[in-house]
C-alpha cells in the first residue's frame, strides 16, 4: 500500500464531496471563470487580474493552429492514420515534437530570466543584454524566438499578442530587454530577424509570472485543439496509412562476406557444446 506521507500537493484537493483547485471549489470556477483564467490559477496559484486574464486568453490563442508547416500537425496526422480508433495516440505523439526549434517560448524566457538575474546582481539592463548577446554570438548559438520563413517581415501572431499585452499593461522591463537583445543580436550578425510567436509568448508568459519550465506545457495547451482537429479530420477522411517516399542513398544490394567474424550458427553450436 502506498505511503500517503510521501505524497503532497498544493494544486488541489479531491476527496469525498470535495474538489478544489488552489483552494477554490471547482464548481465555483465552472460557474464563474473562463477556461484560460482557471489555467492561470492552476499554474500560478492565484486568480488573475482582469488584465492578466485578457492577456492569458490571447496567449492561449497564439499557436492554436500550425497547418502542415510544423511537425506537430504532421505527426498528429501520421499517427492518426496508423491508429484511427482514437485521437489520443495522435495527440500524445505529436506533443513530443515540442523542442528548441519549434514551440519554444521557454528558451527566449530563459534569456529574460538571466537578464533579470544580472540586473539583480548590479548590472544595468543595457549591460545585462549586452552580456547575454555577447555570449550568444561568441558561442555561435541561435537566438531563440526570432525569425520565421513564412513571415520574414514580422510574425503577425507576435504583433497581435504584443498589442494585447501592451494595451493591458502586461509589458515590462523583461520584455523590453528581450526586444533589445534581438536588436543587438541582429546588429552584430547582420541579420534581420523579427520576434516570432514563440519569442513573444516567452515575453508575455514571463510578464504573467510563469517560469520557463512551465511554458512548454502552456504552449501545448495552446496548440492542442489544432492537433485534435487534424487527427479527427485525418480519421474521418478515411485515408490509408500515410507513408513517406524518399530516395535511398545507401549501398547497393550485396551479399554477406564469407569470412564473417561471427555467425549465429557457430555461436549456437558452441553454446550446445559442439
């Protein structure tokens, strides 16, 4: 039997006649709050202000659909074509496409958290952003949260989310520092890379008080409806198993060499004492 003393949680309490989230009765949340506000409460521990709730709602709309231009949607449909009995394998598998290249608000947020740490240690914001960009350039690392091949002049999703955040007062030193880092990085590398939706989500979620560790999960909540929609559509279209055809570039068909250092038959014979 499990030792209950080794398990504890501050997230919620579920028991006979009791279902609470961060101390609030779930039935009251159902009756009074939109889903995005309950997500904020569950992760942050307190209810959002009106402005925070509006920005949280906008953030969750940020990457709700990727079309076929992201591995998440493609993975959803591939898996659904192989497992048409349920959308769940497709949804679960496509969530694993989250990484440093796509759906990565945590990586830009980590830069903002580092900048805040440097400022807390006595640097100015300008000095902190210089230090961070110097390190990125010196290490020849990619600047996270910038650039998009379909939106080279500016990601419209990032622009819209920034407008909502600024209009609701959810914009501060950390977000401004990130934009400064992007400008400095572009100036030093000679590239033109606008902030994309991942970078803007990193800004907004940082201003809302979320940690980088929480952000991939929040991003997954945002794009999960699109994954479900693609999986359902794939199944309802009744297509056969999707496969990818590509060019083979390996050796031509060839026989095994006669002087193999190890043969299964020899090993079996030795094991049997022959």
